C-alpha cells in the first residue's frame, strides 16, 4: 500500500497535466471522439487490454494482476458541458461554448494516474482491475447503460466510483449507504391556447396565463400531495412563448426536471403532474401535449461496500474527515452499475482552503483543488488492493 501511495505521489504532476489537457479540449456528451482516443492510447502504452467504442463511445481497459483473484471495477466519466468558460486560468477551455464544469476531466486524470501506479505493481496484485471510462454521464440516457449492455461489467465482482466535489472542503470524504443520489426525470409540456390581440383577451385563450397557473399549481403536488417525510423536487426550468409584446400567445412550451428517491413517489408525480395540467387547461378550453421521460434511477449504495470505503479512507493520506452525508437531489447514471454489481459511490472534497465559497458544479466559473485527485486516487487504489487482498 505504501508503495502505491508513493507511486501516486510521483504521478501527481502527470495527473495535473492530464487534467489540464482534457480541460482545454472538452467534448460534450455523445460527441466525444478525441477524449476516448486519448484514454485508450494511455492504457495501451501501459500494456493493458483495451476495448474502444464500448456502448458507442466508452473505453474499458483491463489490468491483469500477477496472481489469480477477483475483479474490481473503477469508473470515471469524461464528458463536458455546453457552457462558455469564464475562468481566466492557463488551462482555460479552448473550445468555444464547451467546458469541463463538473470535474470529469479530474475524474479521468485520477483514474489514469491510478492505472499507471497499479500497473507498476501489477505482479503483486492478486486479481484484475477494470477501468471503465464512460462517456455521456451529463445527458440522459447516458453512457453507463449502453456500456453495461456491451459487457463492461462482465466478470466484475465489485465497483467503486467517486465524484470530486467542489462545495466540500479538501480532505473530506462523503459516504452514505442506501440512497445517496436521486432519480432524475424530465417533463416536457406544450400548452395550446388561442392566439389573439393583446387588447382583446376575451377573444383568446391565453397560453402564457395558463402556463403560469400550471407552474404554480404543480408545486402544490410537492407541498400538499407528497408525504412530507419523503423527498421530491419539481423544477420548471424552461418556459418559452416567443411573441410580440402585444400578442396573446397561442402556444407555450415548458420543460423541467423531477427528482425523487422512491418509486411510489416517482409514479405519483408522473401521474399527478398530468392531472394538474389537464385540470388547468380544461378550465379555460385549452389543450396540451405531455411527455414524462424517466432518466437515471436513484443511486443506491450497497451497505457492505460503503462501510468498507468509510473504514479504509481513515488511513488514506490527505483524508481528514469521513462524513456520512445527507442524500443529494442530483442524479448520476452510476446507479446502473450498482443495479448490476455490489459497490458504492462517494464524494471526494475538492474545495480549496482559501475559497470562502466555491462556484457550484455546472457554473461557468467552476474549478476544484487538483490535490483532490491525489486523495481520490489513493482512496480508490487502497480500496482496490484491500478488496483483492481480503477476497
């Protein structure tokens, strides 16, 4: 273990260089070409078995240990977001309108740095390590499910993953068994009214007024229909009625997201959103189109593997606190891996000590403390070696 930690310390500068290279050349979900090629070339140079185009754009590399044993999978995502970067840093994105604003560049650099370190001690490893480099985490239907269908988990006994988390201080590890991240669904609505002159509303059916009423009415589902002891979020983030200022809109387009943890609550929201929409439109003679699309399921961490990470992380250099965190309403397609094999997903604090407040993930000024990559690599590396040794 100490040898692994030393190797990772020696690889840190290379991890930073990899992260900054990927940050300069981001590729968004389902458009990744150069990033997976870069990842595959890195693993090939180490002599790993490499499969490209897994689930369309993913990369799976396998390290065979010098002794027989079980198989551990480690996953990192590599897609970016359609955001114009506003940071003024030497590694600022060179691609207009695209940015690594969620830390996936760091996830990839972490896993590549760890792969190099583990490769250096492979003769002493009793088992195998599968490195899952996933595309398209940011956009449903995501990359995890097609990669699983393409065999990325074949023969895998356990899987571990982490997210570099900028709001949490460097040195903190956040863990939670059971539900740690929510299901993330999408709702799309079009309200059809009757257009007309802004001065003659009595001859029209105002789709903007109806849309406004629906947005307010729908929140009553959360506050008055869902069990208050169960979590749910409804956010309408898009409302579009492109019209001259003096024209009553005939059509309004709305879109939003629904976040839940329990299947019963998920079903209830899907049904009752349409019921509220139908009643709102019916009252004034409007019609509507309604589409509810299920995205990623909740991320449910397995108890044994979560306790395993929580215990071993205490001895990882750089880790100061292991915290049982509350559930997050954000979504992650790591959920699909955990539906197939035991494992856990945890958060690695990545907030710089000098920051009073970190810019949130998906913000144009997002960044993170790169030393978090080293902590994440050591935690995942220790988990890998300890699991293989104990099993």
